[in-house]
């Protein structure tokens, strides 16, 4: 065996050791916390003992001295605890948790440098040995956290600082030596496990008091141990099976392709299509991990932090089994951690204050996760003191330099969102933990970077709640392809509410200009309209050129606001692979990524939220109203009535129809040149859809007149169709490109229902035209 | 064109510099940073992007930013008929395509023959030139890859530009 091979094998062994140990440690954190509640649980103690024993063994074999030393002495302590010779009290729990941290630090060092000789656990080893020696060991002060440079407790000798931890940082970071004489405020928190380290550089010129002026260093990447994933074997089997079928289908396609196009080739390509879709779905699933993966650290984080703040906090986690894509999981880890720490540090009050306020002395934080509409919804709620919106407003004016009038005019919801501005911190006392005032904006950025959103709601005295919405998967999404100024753009389907075709020639249903805004009255409410060409700085041909009277508008929903995006034309819906945007372009809010189209060209993906913000239609009060109205009203995807009109199939949203009635043909009468029937004590005007659509002559006179009754501002109107074919749900089917010239402006799109092309009519338009026609006739 | 690995494997000579021409001047970059060189590809423009960013290109399934190095170095704009080649830098976080006029040879440049850049270097050339080398009768300006990449990614394109984006003014409440 060559040296190279041996080195490779070694590297592999170490790699495996790291992965398994990290997993072990995650469990250990929670085991220790459980033991705190039930110190006599022998089973858990045994399990913990075995875990440490294993780590010790491998550390010894691989010659990781420091790791071996600390796990050895930890094992001794655990052995005596397990045997009942010693009691698990608070100091011992703290020491053991510190041991877990030390082991982590060693593992990180090994990962980065192949050895842990540079980390020094001798302090901790001594401490553990003391605690093992007798049951009356002097209680040590609040656990010294690993990895935070210069942390010193109130009573401790300032020279007994923490060992220089090799916390790996992302490229460009360096570990900084600890200056034992640097001053730190009292009551520092111990560093919670793993990736929260923020070394303070004592050589920086900024004052390091409380680390106030420091910008947080992003959590160290865990490298190798994070780049692998556990996959359910059954899932892999399914994937393998599908791949097998894919190969067969491919062979068949190759065979039939030789014969040229025909039913056989068509059938096999259909099959290929099906298999590909299913394979895609299954492979996506392999990347899914449960959110408990990220949440598992929190009990420890909360415990340690609460202790050091002198508070009592209970953490509840619901929906830990909710799954999300691994990459997204990693991306929300830090933001979530920050939010939870914020809650403990600034949200929950200390027990006395709580009792005085009539609250239970233990504060409560609840994490919930669930799937909702293609996204994962994560909520972090606390019953703490809530945000003082008045102070938030003041800080926003002072620190962020916002216009005082605007800030004061903001609704509570908008004011609460001000905490996401950089530089805002209403913390009374800035601690090392989360009072630097640089946190929440980074949180928001982090969530938005993966295409998610974060909202905050708060009630003074009662608590604060944050809601994160994160897409389920990142990689492949359905999107609508649109044209604007000669270039294609993609709009993610998840943001799309419906599509409109607006005829600027119409007197009542057109895009109107109100001051500097453009709006469109949709079903009685005002919809803000944004022209994509303007956002992109390409002018606005649509409004400038009178001949282009049909405007295609995609109604989008983002961050609670709804608006219409006007584009040149709507092409098709496709599933696209999302590729990240170059860092040179990330500041352009309205793009969320790129993709490669079928023809090999690159196309940009639009970001609805970014567009809304950029155009100033986000968070509008009008939009809020609009939003709730649209949510109640029909969208593409509600029930559609399919009717036959001449030789056409038309679909009408059920919400646009009041009643369906059938009249015997003989009840049809004429009055003032119009066809009418008597209905509900009044005369009901009839409009023949066949006429409006220009569909040849009326088809054979039926004995019954089938009418769709619609009530609008001018009263009841009856629309005659030949036959009602079906009532169906159109789902979120993409409209096919519709030919403008042929059908005119009454058709708002075409949909394939049950495999047949069906024109969707907008009855709002028809009523206008109907009146025009009827007036002439 | 030799692949990088051919050049690198067992190579023990002078540092290799990939040369290229822009507006009649010769420039060079560390050959190890250059992933590949190709003809100009169909590009998708990015409305709203800073000047200098020509667009996005599909490079075997990867979306690569194409940046006009003439702009970055403060050189006059390319005429419509002038040839364009793309040099892809592959050593960083994301690949970057630099648009240049002409690709030259990869030459070995002994460290001893590289002179420090003159202090009188003006404008856009300041900060990106790491050294000067006499290449035959021409002067070769060796650029520092890191500085060039930074200039691209920050859309900081030279003199008179503090990194502001040419965003349309039609946006409100920005």
C-alpha cells in the first residue's frame, strides 16, 4: 500500500469520525439537558457514557491528544455518575456541557488542520477532575464558554482566559489571540454550542466594550461534516428504480426515433416525460431534511443564555419533523438562532418583572414549523415584553435617518418592520449576545437571500412573534415566461395570482393614471400597476404608443401586497432550474436568479417582492385591502363554468355569475330593439355570447334558452350560451398563448381544460361590449 | 490552447502569464487564474446592472457574468465591428468572463523581469496593475486578478464612479 493510499484511507477514517462525532454531540446536548431534569436516569447516563467512551477511543487511536484528554476525564466523571457514586448537580452539568463544547472545538480544529494540538483543554480537564474527585466540589462560576475571545467572569482571575479556540471562519477570517487585559462587561453569556463564535479583535481600533461596534462574523462553516446527508434507503431504492425505467425509456426513444415521428415515438416521449418528472421529484426529496436538525441546538442555546441573563425560559418546539431542502436549512440556521437569542435576551423579562406584570415567572418561547402553500412557515413566538413601537420609531428617525413625518404616519405593522433596518437596536443594555443592533437586518437579508420572507408582529407587554416563510425547495420551480422589450423574463408561479388582458381602448376597464401611480380597477378594487419596462429603465412603450392598446398584466402577490406587472406579452409556463445570481447583480432587488432556457440562452428570473419594493407598491394600505379582497374573490384556480357557444368552448369564472337559468325559448320577447325575458318581476336583457364572440350565426334555435345571469352595477343581465358543458376547477393551469387579433379583447386568456382549448372570458368586459352592441342594434 | 493542467503538471519554470490585448495595449493575468478562453457568446443583457456588465452567458450550463474589461480599465469603448473574445477567470467563488479584444500567448515571466508599476499610473489602471514587463517591443501590464475581480463584482468601474448603479429613475420610494 503506497503512502498516498494510506493517507487517503486515513483521511477517510477521520472524515467519518468527524461526521459521526458531530451527530453524537448533537444528541448529547439534549441528553444532558434531559438529565438536568432527571439526574437519575441511568439509561441516558449510560448512553452518554458510551458516546464519550467511543470518542475517547477513536481520539486515542488517531492520536488527537487534547480530545483524548478531555473525553477521558469526562468519561471518568460519567462512569461515576452512572454508577451512582456521584450526583449530577448544576456544576457538573455545566462542566459536562463545556466538555461537549470542547470536543466540538477539537473536532473543528481537526477538520481544519488535521490535528487538535493547538486547542488547549487543560483548564477544563482540571475542572472535570476536581468534580470527579469529591461530591462537595466548589461550584464554579457560570460556565466559561469556549471560543469567545476574552470572555472573563466577574470573579475569575482574568488571566485564566479561554484557550485560543480554532473556530474555523469562512475564507479570509483569522483566529485572533486573546488579550487577557481587555475589559469585558459582567454577565457575559457562555457561548452556546458550535457556530455562534464571534471573536473580538482586541487590536481593532474600535472600542470593544460589549462588542458594540463589531460586525458579527458569520458562523464558521462546518466543511466536510455538513456536506454529506443521510438519505432514507427506501427513497434511494425508488430513485434507482426510476433511473432504471429512465434508461429503458431512453432506449425506446432511440429506437423509435430512427423510424421518425409517429405514434410510437410520441408514446415513448410521453413516458420519458413522466419518468423524468417523477425522478426529479424523488431526487428533490433526498435533499430534504427535518427542521429538527437545526432546532436541536436550541434547547441548549436557550438554557445557557437564560442562565446567564438570570431569566427562566421554557422552549417549546412544534413541527420539528417538517422537512425542507438541506441548503435552505443551513441558510436559516443562523437567522433562527439569532431570533431565538433575541427573544431570550431582549424579549423575555426577568422573573421579578414578569411576576409584577402578572405573568408566570417562566417565560415561554414557542417555535412552530409547518408546510403551507409551497412554503415552509416557521414562527417564533415569545410572551415577553414586546416591542416598544414608540422607541422603535424614535430610533429609526435617529439612527437610520428616516423622515420623521413618514415614520410617525406608519401603521403599527410598518413600524414594527423598522427593526429590520440596519443599525436599529432598542436594547437598554448592550450585551455580547445580541444587542449590537446589527442583527435583525442580517436576519432579514439571510432569509431573503434564499427567497423567503420575514414578518414581525408585536404587542407591548404581551410578546413578539416572527413569521418566516421559506420556499420548500430552491432548485426547480414552475415559472411564467414573459416578454418585455424584446427579452424574455421569468416570473415564479408561486407569486402569480392571475393574468389580465387590459384594453386601453376601453373606457371603463383600463389602466388609469392617478398622479404618479398607475392603477387598474379589478373587481371593484384598485390594483397598483407596475410596468416592467419602466422598472428596467427601458422606457414605457406600452403607454407611449397608442396602437399598443392591449396590455398584458400579471397579477403578482409578494409580501402581503398585490400588484399588477405589465409586460409586453405572456408566453408560456415552464419548469425552470434556478441558478443563483452573480454577486455583482445581487443588489438588483427585482432579480432573484437566472435560468437557462430551452434554446440555451440565459434568462433572468424576476422577484415579485423586489419589484414591489422597488416600485413602491409594497406594504401599501391600498394593497392590503386589495389583498384581502382578492383572497376572498376568485383567482385563476377557482371554479370555472365551461359552456359551448357556437363551435367554441368558453370558460367563465363562477364568481362572475350570479345564477344559471333556463327559459323556454318562447318566453323570449323583444323590447326597444333588445331581446328580453321576464325575470323576477323585471325585464332581463339578453346578450348572446355568440354575437359578442363573433361566432358565426346563432346555432340551431334550442327550445330552451340557457342563460347565465349576472348582476352588475346596472342591474341584472342575461348572457345566452348554447349549452353548459361542465363545471370544473381550472386549478393553476397555465394559459396558452392567445392570439390577440382573432378573438379581440373579451378573452382574458386560454386554458386547456380536460385537454381541450377553452377561452376564458372576462364578463366585466363583455358587459361593456354588450351594452355597446345592444345600443347599436 | 493548452489546458491549465498541461501547463501546470510538473512545471517548474517562471510564473505563467496569460496575455491579451485591449485597445492596442497588452495586458496579462496569472495563467493559473484563467479557466478558459472562448469566442464571444450570445449574451443576455441585464437591465439595471452597472456599466461594464455586458450580460450573462451560458457556459456549459453555468451562468457566467460577462464584463467589459475595456470599461473596467478606463479604455475607449469597443467599436461595433471590433472583435471580442472572452477570458474566463475560474479561481474565485464564481467564474467571471472578461471581454477582451484579442488573446495572446501564455508566456513565462521571470519575477526578476517584472518592474513595479509607475506611480504615475492614472485613473482606472490604478490599483489593478501589479507590475510591468517588457515583452519584446511591447510593454505588458500585468494585472492583479483579485483587484480585477473585485472591480467587477462591486460594479466599481473606474474613475468617476463610486459604485453607484445606473438604475432607472422611475422607481419610487427607494
